């Protein structure tokens, strides 16, 4: 509800209705006049005017267009970037700010399965809803640059980038990616290359590609008929959607060799202006560790382990393999050894039975569950290996606390120095040998600290550093191991058994050999199908094979192509790319969205994204100037996009080797939800509080705090806020709730506080009864100037650093000062509304128009504080060194008598001095009796256009001129 009822409000009070009228008028003007269009250096989006050298690229993490539309939590970051973009645009920068949609994804596909509607139809409907809501909130986007990942013209280039990655390899000596053709040329120099068969040569080449096919352990969900990402699997090993069992098993999948870039991805974090938390999360995810690989002989083969503590090798009393390890089958014996400990058998009659049952149970657990499981379990394979340092025979176990995704998928267990190994050894009665001297008085189990080596032969007495160095050198000399660097990061699983995603630009010949589609035949578009669902299976049968929806589109799947050796029949790849693919490079397409010849023109890319060492230092990698989004994307989207950018940089396609120069994580807007005695959620907006308790329909309910969501029945939409308060009030409230990076609770009842501030400001400038301006032509006194300059200094700094809540507080303080003073000098009013403009753009225009939108005679700038307060009264608040009659560039502007006076006929040179290219400060003129003065904002000064006060919004273009 608004603060005042319509009956009680004066005719010209700032209400939701009046705010809505201003907002709609200005939104229409912005749309019609391309206010937020940013010119490119070249191409379709270049302009006629000289291109500003000072640019700013501001980008939001684009949303997935869900059917529920936006709730009030979603626009928090969007409004934050809009304020930032408007601030820099007002200060003369060429600002690129737009919005696209990350539109492929499982929810749309599942809705299509349930309803029979094509996911494109539902997705495009959802996008239309989002665009309506975004426009309503007053976000200033360059709509010409808008993209959607489901647009074939967009994913044409996603497919093109995939092929560039596929046809590349990583040269470790050069430290960069190179075209695969250069690798073939190098191989061809070796005479032995000619002795290989075509298949052998192809296999050698394919093993080096940055995108490749491989057997990989995946999360297979028979109940959904698709492979799931780790994020789509719950902690108890079930699908997030549908709650089906999920199994770990090997399937042939597309992979991307992101591990080749592990060192660069870690090292280059130091060049980025990113939150330390995000950098730390990426470093931990990549998990670079220095250690040694050690080989334990096991029959005719050997088991290779990675350890960061090779100095403890004398304490290794058993080995453990992950259930998915490729050597498990070979090591599993037919019978138990005669002296086997019964605890090692899992109660099975043979090792094969024990291992098979254990692997099945492990396949039903998520990786998180396996890592966090406090009860260590495992079974003996029946085989032994030989410790290379002492010749001891050590049993080989299979246990799910070892993951195939890290190291080699096998560990040497040193229970004396590792807590998990100690726990396992205690359960199964395995030997425990300490190899590091515990500190005096230590009475615990595993000692995980540092100390001199013990029970370690020639290492005894050495500290950890010396012992590591010595044993690594010994292993290398003996051929039993070597020092190495290991990473937690695994290659990126890039296949999905789904319909609603980018098709792979790959076909297979009759021998199953992969061939890339010629670039001139892109995009490979999704076909129309009758059934969007993958084939599903018995949810409890892990031994089933994926059958993607595209495998049933037989006319599309089987295609005749000429790939250079005549027309032949090929079979398309029936998988699709993951939803991360389209978001890996969208900042590049924003730069050049209409380019049909290239994914981005290099001139435009360099202008918007290229390194600028003169501004950002000698190690500047380039990239988007400001990228805002949630912390949840720290190690997936952000890591994948950095990988793609670096590949494109290595191949000479872009000038920046990082996609995002600066990253900012906004907080979240959270909300209370309420459940009844049954645990069922009830509508939050119908709950009332009485005496510290909460009631719904007179029934006491429980309150919980967390996210906002449709299922929780606590959603508040931007539409409701705009209807009840106006978009500017909604924007101001969200920016004033607290620091942008901090999460905060939503409280609709508090929105009225932001509305009251805007109403008080309105009353300082406009007579609510008559609608006429209340500002005076009296020069501001010293106290007023001091208050104004204090606000200007603080607000400019706050906007630049995105401290919007403190900027709002300073503007409230200045407005309160003016309220107490009883009158508002015109020059102070002009500066105040200009400072408010980035956050509440329509209110500022409404306030100075009184009551219709003003004529604005050129680019506006946020006022700048004078270096020192003058000893006499000054008019306006110019930039430092800027004088009356000068534009912001300090060039003189000739002001003739009558400049800036009244209507269209009396406009004169001063009234539109410099037009869109300038910002001259015209003189105030005088008009006939019966007319009031209307402010014309031009930088930190303003002129006044005389015109009749009709109390109505005018449609005249002159009253809407930017």
C-alpha cells in the first residue's frame, strides 16, 4: 500500500500514480531515442560522432528465463549495474550495458516433456515476461546488443568456438594452445610417422586435442535417462529433480582439456580485480599440489599413486583404489588368500563378489557423501603390492573415500600420519607405523603435524622439507617415481543426453570416426521432435545406456555430407552441449551482436575488452570493466569462461586473455517463509504478527529465514512494488537496504521509507497544491554550500565504489538540511537531483519538470565538488576549474541575452548550446507573468525554460529532449 490514500493526497503529491506516469513517459523516450545506445568503432553499431576513448563495459550475469519471472531478489544486481552505468555515462564515458538470456537448460526441457509445448515457445514467452519486468524497473540497456543463447545465429558461433577448441592442442613448451594442423606437421617430420596406419595417426592426434572423446566416470541417472552434473546430484546420491538414484559409471563423453590451463588459471588470478573469496575458491577448486608419483609393483603391472608427503613412504602399510579405478578388475582375484582377515572380505564368498557389491553401493553415493562419510568402509581385492622403499608386501583395498577425480584414483595409506587412514586401519586391523616424530606429550592417534623423520631408514632425523627432497631424488634414481605437480581440477565433462542444448558440430563415419562440420554449414540447428524426453529406464538399474532425445530424430541424425572426399552418409552426434557453453563467451557477442562474418570484430573487441595498461597497470589482462553476479558461479561459469577466453587468446582471436577484469558479487535478498503445523508453506503476505508470534488465519505458524521462492509462498515481485510505490522507490529501497555485497532480508513494510524520502525531496522542490516549482533564485549561503559540497564529494566517491546505501544516506542528509532551511536555491536543487539521477532516474526528471518532463539540453554530469569553499557565494557547483559559461571541457560558450528563454520560438543559442555534444551552462531568463520556470539540466548547472504550468505531462519532443 502507498503511504497516502488518493482522497487525502494533494493534487501534485509524489505518489505511485504520478511516479508511474513519469516512469512510463521516460521509458518510452529512452526507447524511442536510443538513449542507452553505445557506439562501436566499426560495423553496424558504429556512429557518426567521434568515438569517446574513455569507455566502460558493465555486465550482469545474464539470467535464466524461468517461468516464474523475476522476484524482488533478482533485480538487486541489475539495479546496481544500472546505477553504476548511469553514473559513468553522466560523466562522459561511452558505456556498454545490455542484457541477454542464458536460455538453454533442463527446466524448459522438462516443462516441454510435461506439457508437449516446444521449449523454444515457453522460453521465448518467459523472455518476454523478463523484458517487460526489466523495462518496468527502469534499467537502461542497449537493446540492440541483446542476445539469447537459443538463437541459432548465436549458437552458430558457440559451435564455431567448439570447433576452434577441438582443432587445437596445448603446446606445453610454448605454454599456449596452437592449431592441431601444426601438431600434425611436427609429427610428420619424424620418419616413424609414415609407418603408422591412418587410425594410429588419428589416435595420436586425437589424444592431444583440447576437446576430445573419452571414457569418463559420470553421474548416470537411469530414472531420468541422462547424465547429471555434480551440482544436480544431492548429498545422498539422488537426482535433484525427481529424486531418482544416481550411479557413478564410465560412459563415452565429450571432454574439454581445461587441465592444460591449470597453472595459468591459478597464476593469472593475481592479475584480476576480483574478491579474494572467489580467487580462493578457484585456487582450491583447481587444487594445485606439489608432490611425487610413486609406483608400487603389483604382479606384472604397477599401481601409481600421487602423494604430497613422499617422506612418509616407509609408513605406507596398504593401498586403496577408488571403486572406479581401471585396475580394480585386474587386481580382483578369484579366491581369497588362505590367511585373509575376515574383516577384509565384506562377508562375501569371493573377492569378485565382494568388490562387485561394494562398487554397486559406492555408485549410489555422491562424491560429497563419499568425502564426508565418517564410517570408513572397504573390501580387499585379494591382491598385494610391493612398497618400493622397503619391499614390504601391502594389501590393496577398494574404498569409496578415495575418488577417481583426484590424483591417480589410488592412494598409499599411511595411518600414522593421516586421520582417515588411521580410522580405516583400526577397523580392518592393519599395521600402523609412525614416520614423523610427534610433539612431546602427544597422546592422539594420527599425528598430522611436522617433525623429524622416524622409522624411515636413511631419512631418519631429517625435517619434512629435506626428507621430501631426498626421497623424491631416490625414487627418480630407482625408476620408482618422480616429483610432480598434481591438480584436483579434472577435465570438463561437456556432453549432455538432452534435447534443449546446442547440438555438437560433429558427425561420425561408418567406422565411428569423428569429423567436424565445415564452418560454412553452421549452425547445426536443433530438429523438431515429437518427444523431448530422453529414454528412461528402471531407476535402480545402473547398467543401462543413454538414449538421448536427438537419437530418435532419424532424418536429422543420418545425413549425407561432402566433407571434401565426395558425398557420404554420416551420423550426427546425438548429445548436446551443457548449459555452460553459451555463457562462456557472451561478453564477446555483446560487443558485436550483428556481425554475420565473425563472432566479434577484432577492432570492436580491442576497444571494449582489450588491455589498457595505461589505466590498469602493466599486467592488465583486459576484459569487461565490471561484471556483477552471484558467488555461486565462482568455480563453474567463471572458470569455464576463463578457459575459453584463454584458448581464443592463444589462437589470436581476441586481444584479452581474461574475460572479466573486475568482478563484484552482490548479496542476496532473502525472506521469511511460514509453515503450518503440517509443515506446509502458507502465503507469507497473509501472515500477521501478534505479541512476537505469527498467525495465518488465526492459526499459529512457524517462521523460517532463507531464500525467496514460489514453492515457499513468499515471493514478492517487482511488478507489485512498481504498482504500489513506483519503480524509482523500489530501486532506491533496494540500493539503500545495505552494502550491495551483503545479503539482506526483504521487508515490504520498509519500502515506504524510501517513498517518504522521495516525497520529502519532491516537496522541497514542488508545491504539492499547485504543482509549481518552489526553488528560489536566492544564492546559497555558506552553510548550504558547505552541506552541498560535502554531499557531492561523498556521493561521487560512493557511486564510483558502488556504495549506494551510503550515497543515499548523504542525499537524505542534504535534503533534510534543505527542509530545515525552509527554501531550496535553484543551483542546489539542480545538483541534488543530478546526484540522485543514477539511482532514481525518472524522479529526477519529474522533479525538475514540475510537473512534466524537462527539456534537457545535452549530456548531464554528476556534480563535482569544488577544491575549496569560496570566500563568497557562488552559483552552481562546477567541475574544478570550470567557470560560468564553460562546458565540462572548459571551453568558453558564448551566452547571448535571452539565451535559454521560453518555448520553442524563444529558445535561442543558449537554450540548446552544444546540443548532444556539449553541455553549455545557459543563463536563466525571465518570462511573461503567469508562467513558471522549468529547469533545463546541463551538467552541474541548469537553465530554465519558461512554459505554462498546466499540471499535465507534455508529449512535446522538446519537453523530452535528452
